[in-house]
C-alpha cells in the first residue's frame, strides 16, 4: 500500500466525516427508513471507491491503468460524488465559523448570559448550510451531463486572423487544429472519433495541426485506430507534435529500453497514419512561389513536465522564412521562450483540457486550471503585436470521462493578409 494512497484516503475520510455532520443534522426530521437509507448510501459509496482503487493500485495485473475502463469509472465516481461534498463542506465550515464567532460575541457583549425570547427558528449560519446542500446538486447534475453528453459534444471554434507579413499567396489559408486525443480513453467509442474526423475534413483545411497527447501512455493504445486517423485529409497534409503523455512518463516501465522502444513505436505510428511528426524541426509550405514555415517542438513545460523542446533547433530550419507558425503542446512554452522574443506569428498549443471543467456562461469564462495556466483556453495576443497563442482545450479526455463547460474542440483558423 503506497503512502500516497493512505494520505488521500485519510483526507477523503476527514471530508466525509465533516460533511456527514451536515447531512445528519439536516435529515434528523426524516422518517427513519429514509434517513438510514441516506446514511447507508453515504458511507457505502466511498467504501466502494476506496476498495476498488486499493485493489487496482496494489493487486491488479500490470496494465496501462490510466487507459482502463476501471480508471475512467473511478474518475467519474470521484468527480460526481466529491465535488458536491466540497460545496457542502464549504457551507458547513461557514456555519461552524459563524457559530464560533457568535458564541464569542455573546460572551463579550452578554457576559451575564441573559436569554432572549423569540430567537429565530433557524440561524443564518444554518441557512447557509441548507443552501450549500441544495447547491451541491448543481455539480452533481453537471457532472452526469458532462459524462453522458459533454464529452462528445464536439464544437467548432472559428478564428480569422490578419497579419501584415503573411505572403499574399497564403491569403485565405485555412488551418484546422485539434489536440489531446488521449486515444486510450476512447476505447469503445470509435464511432465518435469517426464523427470528429468527418467534422475536421468537412472544414476543407489546407493543413491540419495536431498538438500532442495522442495517447495516455503507451503506443499500443493506437491499435485499431490507425485506419480511422489516417482518413484525415488536408491539401498540405497533417502535421503533429508530441505531448507530455506521449513519452510514457506515467507508466511503470521495466527498463529504460522498454520506454525508449515505446517512444520509437509511437513515432513510427505517426508516419504510418500519414502524420508528419515535427521533433524540434520545421517544414516549409510553398504556394505560388511564396513560403511559410511550420515549426514543431517536442514537449516543453514548466517543471515537473519534461523540457525536451529545442526551439532554436527548429528555427534554424526556417531562418530564411519570414512567416512562421509554431506547434508547441504546453502553453507555458509560449510565455517562456516565444512571446516577444521570436518572430513567430502564431503558436498552437493544447495540454490544459480546460481541466474538463469550466464555467462559460454570461460572459464569465473560468476554470480551476487557470490557477496554474493563466493562458488555458482560446486566443491570446502579445501586447499589441501580430503575435498570438491559441490554446485548444482538446478533443479527448483523461481521468474523468466527461466535459463540463469545455466541449471537445476543433479550431478553424483563416489567415488573412492585412
């Protein structure tokens, strides 16, 4: 049993104990059969979650657990039942703090302990907890919706960008980007990937960019999917890069040689599917005698993510090309090495998934992932210059088999001569 499992289990137990106080207090007036049914369900569900997690983490055959149905089930279970508890926990904490402050205030302002009649039947603090219990239903329903509908509710985002240094021959050039496929999580949903491929092809792209994380961990996840992905069609082909998951960093390899063999297998599969994989490299696209450069770097992210990307090496291959596009999986690379420093017009990234959970309503756009990645979704411009970053929130999913407020995204860019 790992220390991490023990710590996580202990934290979850503390959360459940604290939340159970609120559940018990606000179900006290229920009929016994209903009240005790709620109690049994409350403790049975986390017991099942921890038992299954314990078994697969310690006794299951060695498999790619992150791509297994069990892992997706556990991810769904955790989100569906833990998010509501956190809301109840917050409201319960407000109630407890309010009671403590009220007690201290009474001790100071009413030292003789005089009892006043006609006190409210329910205090404001208790009201907050009841509101928390009601509000907790929202993430529960949203999570269920994200699993049943959101994860395959493909959306197309369209962007038209103008550049003064875009060669005239490329005026109207169309790029389609998709990212973070995490193919191991899509097992059993081949029809959904076919639907996404058809949507991409229907945009009549001049070029298609895939910006990393084609698998969760291992190259064999692509078994049976190659023919589907090979159907992607664009005038100048499909260009791809590697993401942090593509290196097999999160799989318990028996040796470094096995890990390297997996990476070489994955690279070969890109070629077999007709993807031109750019490993710190550049490709030149020529049209009517004019040229643009497509640069692609290996994964580069802030620690602890790998920093294999070598932008200078890719730039060497395109030093005589004025208009440059860059594929770089992690958006932090843009801030660290691109923005305001290199003559790259547009950088295409992915990686964040929008955390597969975001509020995107009434002009509000926020996700918890923004705490780590300020540039987590959509288009960003460097100051007032013609230099942009686009962060695609991905087509697939990992861990939680759902998407809430973060529909799987296909992005269409039309480049214009300013």
